[in-house]
């Protein structure tokens, strides 16, 4: 067994759940532990701020009921902020999917590395 095989096995043994599929909470937390943990944390906080802004703009939308111009402006801002939050959530789910794919590739590498070398034909 060479050095790369040992590294793969050590990485897979480092999984907390011993090769079982993680639940959704573990996958979300895994996104904050991965290689983009600083970016994920910042984007999650920014998404929360955008959500609060969308709620505030939605309240202002309903408070400005008699004035159509103000209602259109607050409604547009609400829509824009809601779309931004949605796009951030899609990015976050794609990040979790890439973590899932990397985990499966590691498992495949370990399976291939643990197979004995067969006879060549």
C-alpha cells in the first residue's frame, strides 16, 4: 500500500459516522467546516440580513397602501431581496452537493485502493 492509499483511508476513517450517510443537519454543518467555511459563514450571515430587509420592505409595502408609487418601490425591493436570498440558498445547496460528491469519490477511491491487484491478462 502506498502513501496515497494510507491518506485516503485516514481521511475516510476521519468521518464521524463511519461511512453512513449524514443527515441534513450534518450536511449543513459540514458546509461550515469545509474548505469554504469563512465564505459560507459570511454568506449565511448576509442572507439573514437580506431576509430581515425583505421582511422590513414587505411591511413598508403594506403600510404604503394608498400611494401606488411607494407601493411599487417597496414591492420591488421586497421582490429583489427575496430573490437574492433565494439565489444564496441555491448556492448553499450546490455547495452541500459538491461536498456530497467529494465524499462519494473518497469512498470510491478507498474501495478501489482496498481491492487486491488482479492478474493481468
